[in-house]
C-alpha cells in the first residue's frame, strides 16, 4: 500500500509542478486557461474559479492545461487571449515552461536538502577490490584518504570527483592509517562503460551508525550553487544514458515504468522524507529531459513545430501535425507497454 501511495504522491507532485509551469507562463502572457487538470480521464472533482476550471481526474498518470484557441480544431475568434494569437516566441515560452519547472523543482529540492543537511560519508575506505589499482598500490580497508594531489578530501563525493576525472593519471594520496600518515601512489583505471576513472574501493560501511550520522550543512547560497551543478550533472547523465540506449551500449531491459517507480518510491519513503524528495528530484529531471525530446505530443514536439514556424514564417500544416502526433502517440503507447512488460518481468524474476 505504501508503494501505491508514495507513487501517487511522487507523480502528483511532478505533474502539478509541470502543469503549473505551463499555467503560470500562459497567464503571464494573458492567455486564457480554460482547464487545469491533475490526471486524465473522468473528472472526480472540479471547481471553476475565474476563467479556469480546476480538476482532479481519475487516472493519476499525468495532467494537462487547456488553453483557449490552442488547437486548430478549436473555434477561434482571433482574440488576444487565445494561445494561437500569440507570437512564436511567446508560445515557445509557454510550452518550454513545463519541463523547465521540473528542472527548477530539482534545484529547489536539492538546495533544501543541502541546507538542511546531508548524511556525511567520509573518505574512509571500506572494501578494496581484488586486483584493483587500489590493492596493487597498497590501500587497505579502514584507510582514510586525507588528500589527493594536495587537494583536501572532505567526504566521499570530493574523493570520487577527483578519481572519476583522472583515468590513467598517477595520483598521490595522503592516507591516514591508525596513528600514521602515508603517501601512496595510485593510477585509476578507465571504466569503458562510463568513461570514468576507478581505483576499486567502496565507502566504509558504518552499518547502524549511519542512522545517527552527523549531517553536513551548507549555507543557502552555496547550497543553491551546488543544487544547480548537481541538476546540470543529472541532465547530462540522463542524455548520456538515452544515447547509450539508442546506440545499444545499454540494454533496453534497464528501462522501467510505473510499477518500478511505485516500488522505488515506496522504498525511498520507508528510508525517510529526505530520500523520497531526492527521488522526486531525480525523476523530475528525467521527466524534463524526456519532455524536451522532439517527439510529437510531448513538449519537445511542440517546440520543434514552433521552431519550424519561426524559421519558415508559417505554421506546420494541420494535416502534418496530426500525422506526426498520431505517430508520437503510437510510439509512446508502445514504449509504455514495453516498460510495463519490463516491470512485470523484473517483478517475477525476484
């Protein structure tokens, strides 16, 4: 039950923020918003305030903002409050605002987490993998890495950052071992899959002590800077992951759908609100990246049509848009069926 409730909460937050982006920028551009719906399908409850009817619908797997005069089929009066009466630039802003709000949500969540405090994991070595560069260099479990090439190591993140960007580069480590300080030279190997340096170590396992771990807190402005950096990094690895899927470097079996999201949301909820909101931040970035893909029906498809209109000086014809949208819908349905199949297969293989 917690999985279902957590999934509904996660999806609800993501959809609300996404549609709120479209809604706010549409209102900012004086476009009349006729409906703001969380969910699809039959209306469960709704209320009209001003020009807009706010709706909670039955199927909680998305949402939509219905604007006046946004479709070719709509009866248009040429009024300034209609979506298609606005300039290409204004419509681009309205369309792009949804996924951009998802990116902003990630920044806000991460900034809050960094400000409140994140569990501090030191640069102490846990497992040293057999035949790894670390073992060959003489690193041992329990060693605490204090410096790398003169750079102070505050935590495990600062340690891995340097190692990841240094494949095949000789590094000088200052290591604390008991009461002694040692200098150890190690050359990270190249992980061909992720194109990063690795030396073959894991963080020290503090077991139950993790629950009472001290938290590392950062000032608000530093937290914001870190949040923007991490969000950009998440966007980058998401696009890298998509490229690897397309080129066959990563198996499509890794894709997950609603069932996997429900399972993961439930797991993170059991581990605490910080973990759950971190999960929301990551999924929010994924949603933004996917929505920016130039697939008809998604925001990226609408952006593509608008860019074509901006360059050519005239909108893409109604017929071409309809054909493209039908193809887009077919692709999305096939993808949804495939990831759901993956989820079910993954469930029975446990």
